[in-house]
C-alpha cells in the first residue's frame, strides 16, 4: 500500500521567490505543494501570524529575502 505524499504549503514575496521554492521542493523530492505569492514583503509580513497558525495543522515554508532589511535572518525575525 503506497503512502500519501506530504503536502507542503509555501508563502513567498513574489514570482522569483515562487520559482526558488518550486526548485527547492523539486530538489528535495516534495511533489505535492501549494505556493502563495503575497505580492511583496510587507504583505507577506502582515500575514505571518496566519501562516504560523496554519503551520499548526500542516507543513508550511515562508520565504522572505533580506533586501538590506537586516544583516541576517535572525535579526529580521526580531523585528
């Protein structure tokens, strides 16, 4: 009996980030996924609490680039 593939959801800033996530998922063998472009960093950040709540029920990946917003990812998370 085959197993059901893991379905992962991803939130990204835009179409370039969407391409990155699609390539990353392909490289690691994730074949069942949904990608949600937020149309910008500000909109993505406004939705982070919702993505975090959704991640309590299913796997999520959120991809945000730094774009000089912070020196590193940990610093960006503290904002």
